[in-house]
C-alpha cells in the first residue's frame, strides 16, 4: 500500500501548483499601506514648512485634490474608494503640483493601485476556484500595469504581473517579460532575486531552464524552501531520486514543523522501498505533532508494509482515538483485524468506512475479500459486481468474481468469466492461473496444466506466485492420469513454493510431501507431511483429515492421487501399490 502522495505532475499542473505557493501573496511593500501613508504625510508636512514660497512659485493647483486623496486613503477599504483615490491623484498631477508633491501623488497612486490589485488575489487563487477568477485577474492586472506605468521600477508589481499571467489562460509572453524585469531590479537583493528566479522557473516550459533557475535561486538563498520543493518535483519526474531526496531532506531540515515537507519526503522514501528510513523520519516528526490523526494513520500503513503488525494496529488505534472517522485508519485497522482472523471486527470498520464514503472502491474491494474469507460468497459477489460495473477495465474485479464462483463450486461459471477475460487480455498471466484452478476443479487436468504452464511463461520473474507453483506441482504429482505426472518437476516447483512461504503453509508442505512420494522418496514425504500436521491451525476438518490420510499412505509406501469431478467433493486417495495393480 503506498502512501498516496502525487509526486509526478504534468508540466502544466506543476506550473499552476507552484503559482499558488505562499509567495504569491507576500507583502508588496516592506511596510503596510497605512505606515507608508504616514511616512508620506510626515514628509509632506516637513516639505510644506520648508518650501512654501517655492511651491507657490511652481504652482500647486492640484494640492486640494491631493489632500483629499490622502484623507480618503486613511480609511479606504472598498474598490470604489481606491479608484477615487487614484482618480484624485491623477487630477492633482494634471492640475499642477511642484516636484515634491508630484512625487508624493505618484507614490500614493502607485501604492493604492497595488493595494487594490492585492485585494483580488485571495479570490483568484481560492480553492475551489471562484468562477469569476479570470475577471478578478483582469482587474488586478489592469491596476498593476497602471502602477508600473507610473513607476517603472516597482519590483513587487512586476512579480505579481508575472505570476498572474502565468496562471491558466494568461499571457505567458507578458509573464516572461515581467519576471525578467523583476530579476533585473532584484539584482542587489539576494532574497528577492532568489524568489524571482523561483517564479521564473514556474513560468518556463523548459525543464533544463527550470532546474537552472531553481538551482541558482537555492545557491543565492539556501533558505528558499519553495525552490527546494519545486526542484525536488522536477528531479522526481526525471527519476533522479537521490537528488530529489536531498532537496526534500534539506527542505524538512529548514522547516522542521512543515508537515507537507515531511510527508513528501516520507512518500518518496516509501515509493522507493526505503520504508525503514521513512518510518524513522515520520516518527521524529510525530514527536513534535502528537495530536495528528493523519500522521499516525500514515505510520500505521508504513508499519503494516514492514510487517510490524502490532505497531501498525497501535498506530491505527491512536489515529482513531484522535478522529474516530479517519477513513485511512479505518481501512488499515480492518485489514489488520482480518489478518488476525477477526473478521467481525474488520467488517465493522469497513462498513463504517463505507457509511462515510459510500461506493469507496477500495472499501468495497476489502469488504468483498473479508466476506469471501467468511464464506459469505453471495455478499462478496454483490460488492464485486458493483466494482466490475463501475470499473469494467479492471480485470482483477472480474478475476475475483470467477475465483468466488469456483469456491462456490460453480466452476463452469468461473470458466466462462476466465475465457472472456483471456480473449480480452491474452497476455494476463494471472487469468491463466485462475482458469487453471477452475479447470482443476472440473477434473480437466491436461487443460489445467497447460494454463499453469502458460501462466509461468508470462509472469514476470520478480513476481513469483507460490499458489501457481503449488497448484502445478500438486497436479503433476497427484493426477491419476499417468502421462501427466512429472514427479521430478513437481519436487522442484514445490520446493520453490515452500521457499516463498518460508515452509510455514501446511497445504504447500503437503504438496512437497506428495511430490517426494511420486519419486519414491517416502522418507522425505513423511518428513514434510509431519511438518504440515505440526503447523496445521484452523477449523477445516476436511484438510486435517486429508493430511492424516496422506501420512498413512506414505507410511505404507503409497503415493497420493486426487481427481475432482464436476459437482462432486474433491477427495484424495492412496494409489495402489505396484503389486496390487491389475494386469489390464
């Protein structure tokens, strides 16, 4: 089970996601508008006192409009107020102001235009998207363009123009021009230059240029965590995993309290099978955030993958104590309880999950498996049929349906499903394995062997299936049809199946015993059937009885035979001794 973290985004979504990062709303000026306004007003008073006669000589016909603009700015909050302030500043400049007052009018107009533009930002980047966000963007850009028309070297305005134009449907060329100007203006300020380079990386479609810009941004300002995060995404897309992990580690060290940083790091470690390291990193973070139901549920899954089932169950319990309806924790606990043979507890959790999220595909799938383990086959089929209708291209759902029909002793129905699946998926090895099982249930040994052999040919070498190896070994060692048996190959296959299951599965050890018996090695046959009886735990009296009968046969020097006929219960029997065979 993989920590569901989406690390490989498309180029377009990479850009959009980056644009929505925190620096889109960073302060436009180092001081808030009210502080800037007070500063301007103080300067205005001092200049007025020092140069009154000079101002009269140059003409200040627009002074009244400028004064009104300053008064209005003090309490301005509405768009119409901002527009009126800008209008008054323009009017004041047109009517005439001396150099000092004109400069103040320009500063007031520019600060108001940018402040007005900033008010649109939350509605532009809000999730879910406001349907009018494009209109808001147009309004914001209009005011930002007017601001740089009045004051060309306004760095924050150039950055916002670039970011807004880089959003979906924006003017990319204008974005590139704006960010280039911002980089030029920020040349003497390392932090702002680093931010501007980071933004240019999100605008570009050239992956090499993106990495170069981000690398330069990080070199200039190693604390630029947004650049680290974005570069890690690019490295992941290029499958440069170690470089991505270096960036994610640097990010999590720089911002140790950022949950998204540690979750991305843990997600990559998990996806690359470095679960021990992922567990260590996550545990360290949990010590700082012991009230996070999400983190405990993720650690539960990591522990489950590492087969630390007790620790996994404990984490799932804590997660559910913090939030009794955490769906991920409910799912994990259900799986763990089912593994512990607590089917009723597992069903309670999975049913609660499906109440919270009706139709949840994974929930339906897990419930169908739990119900099948309880032999509630009809209920299991109901869930599988829902899944098959909703996801007709997922062959696993139909394969499981076929397996259930086979378990219900309806192998003909199972065979029909497998035939249809093979016609649609001629290279799906698991389907051949399933059809082999159905044919074995019908007593079609030659056909079953052919399907098992085909499955072995098709399946990847790194996906060995102990069940496939075991079933083929069983029919090769126990078929009543002499020409189909191959004891030597059965021993090879069953040994490999036992290795994959660490010699801990009684029914697979039984196959190993029957395989040795087929090559007349009854000493090993008795050894392994004894081991199967020793390990047997369960409530299947049929299996226990068969194991005992197999041992009796091997003790007598008899081999084992089994043939299941349609509609009849499968019952094995000892083969006659050579001296007992008929001469027919």
